[in-house]
């Protein structure tokens, strides 16, 4: 019994020490203006890229999907098919990437900014944030506006490191945003994944597809009305807004610094 | 049991980077409930360092500390 009690006490001390270390690490990070978090994010984005590459390779090449069929063929043909499919996937991925970059290059001709790849998951963050592969060295500033290739605002840069930056989604869960739906001013409440909801005054006539802009961002577009609920008899009209592009499939963004 | 503990911790860390935020949250609760798990605290800190914009409240770090210490009396009831 004495042994167990001592062991318990030792484990408890270890936990207390770990708690103090965690608090100290957080404090050091704040005092060093985010030195630790910058390192953690470098590791995090490297892990995400490796995992993302693996998933894309496996789903794209069809190695797993056609294994039973290929098993009936001889070894040489199996190898050749897999190789060709792998090459085709790489070419297709490059085509998609080129297409996105071409669109962004067109955007660059219209306004000064930086094209940046997304280097983290868009759904893993509990705070509605994601990482982009451009930072202070590339001219990205805190508060910069992040646009999709279609020119819709999808977020704002909240932290900048040397070669990466943390972006907070405009429609992050529970975030509020003063917008203008057509000509009607509405405060939208973000629900994550590029979706938001707001309430317009009773009897408002809002058509599906009406563009939604943000006056504080120079009238830039943030989304389109996807659906409305309510009529003249209801106290208000519920307006559902979404970004026209699926935010989880975006691979490149365009960052415009606020002057 | 050690293997389960390590597996939950690794899953939590990987999920914090690649999957949904619910999974590291569940991992923290599971680790804290079953063991005096210092890795639950690190996992909470890791999520906040990775995703938290500056100036916001570090919910995962604070949550992990609270859960680990709140679970202490409960854990005592179940563990030898």
C-alpha cells in the first residue's frame, strides 16, 4: 500500500510538472512573439503535406481500387498500368494546379498581391484558421485580405512568420461580419466551411444568387445568397450565404495587402 | 495499456494536423480519464500553437489542464 501511495504521489508530481511546463511554454511563446508556434506550424504543415500527398496518390492512381482486376493480369502489365496511372495523376494534378495559377496570375495583373499555396488542412482547425505558404519574406502583412481565385474574400491574415502566415476564415464558426446583401445591410454569423447565416428585415426581397459584399473591405465580394427563409408574415427573413467555391478544395489563394 | 495510451496520443496529434478538431478533443478527454496523462496537456498546447490566432483564448490548453486535473478524483475511483 505504501508503494502504491508513493507511486501515485510521484505520478501526480509528474503531472504537476507537465502542467507547469505547458504553461511556461505558452508564456515563452507569447514573450518571443510566437517563436514556438512558428516552429510547430512548420512541422504541422510538413506533416499535412506528406499526408495529403499520400492520400492524393492513393486515391488518384487507382492502385487500391483496381487491385483485384490487376491481380488477374501478369506482373509486368500490372506494373506498367500502375506507372502510367501514376504519371497520369501527376499530369492531371499539374494541369489543375496550372489552371488555378493561371487564374491567379490574371488576378495579379489587376491588383498587387501574392499568390500563395494552402499548406494545411482547411477543416482541422478548431478556430477556423489555415496556413498559407507565403509570409513576411514574400511581402505578406498582418491584416491582408485573402482571396479565392474567383476574387471572393475568404479570409484575413492574422499572423505572419517568415515563409508562412495564419489566415482566419471570414466565415469561421461564430464570427460576425457586417455585410451588404444587394443593398440591404445584414450582419452575418459564420458557421464554418465558407457558410454564414444572417437575418434581413421583414419583407426583404432577396433573390438566390444575390452577391454579398463587405463595406469595410472596400466592397469586395464574400459570397452569394444560397437560400432565404421567411416571407412578409415572418418577423425576419433568414438569409443563408455561401462562398461560390468549395473552400475545402482550394489549393491556392491570392493575398492582397491592405494599404 | 501503454500501447493504447501511445496510440491515442499519436492519433490525437495526427488528427490535430490532418483531421477534425473533435478528434484531438476526444483524445484529450480519453487520455485524461484513463491515465495521469501529461501528453493530454501537450496535445492541448499543440492544437493551440498550431491553429490559434494571436490574442485569442487558448481553449484547448486551458481545457486540457482543467480536464486533466478535474479527472483526478474521478480517475482515483476507477484506477487501482
